[in-house]
């Protein structure tokens, strides 16, 4: 996963900053803001003052929907199984390999 040059490029172009308003509102509210500057200089922003929590079933359904489109049902199932057993894994190399688009 971390040997992928595109992932490393995106990671190196990413900054994380604390927002005092979000910090003050926590834990009653859990907000987030994202600002993306495109190559042509355009800026896109999105702010949510309080994220809507998702149930574990909703999270899995979202993951399956997105993953199956890119990796297919078999790889998606293998990723989900690996994540379910992640605490018992010696390292995450297996997960990293599964996440690579073939």
C-alpha cells in the first residue's frame, strides 16, 4: 500500500490541522472540515459540524457498495474477513495486498 507512488504523493500533499471550534464541541459533537486545492488552483470545501454516526451494518454496507464496484465481490469479502480478524494478524501486509486494485 505504501509502495504505491500515487498514495505516497497524496499523503505528502496532505496536512491535518486541529480546529479549536471542533475541539471545544467534542464529545457532544464530532465535526470535520476538508479543503481540497485542485491542480488548477480551484478550492473545494466541505464542513460538517456534527457527523452523523453510522451503525456497524451501515458502515459495512457502504464499504461493500464502494469496494465491489472497484475490486469485485470476492476481493471485497476477503477484505472484510481480513479486517474482522485484524487484531489477530501479525502485520497488515495481507490487508495491503488485498486493497491493491489488480
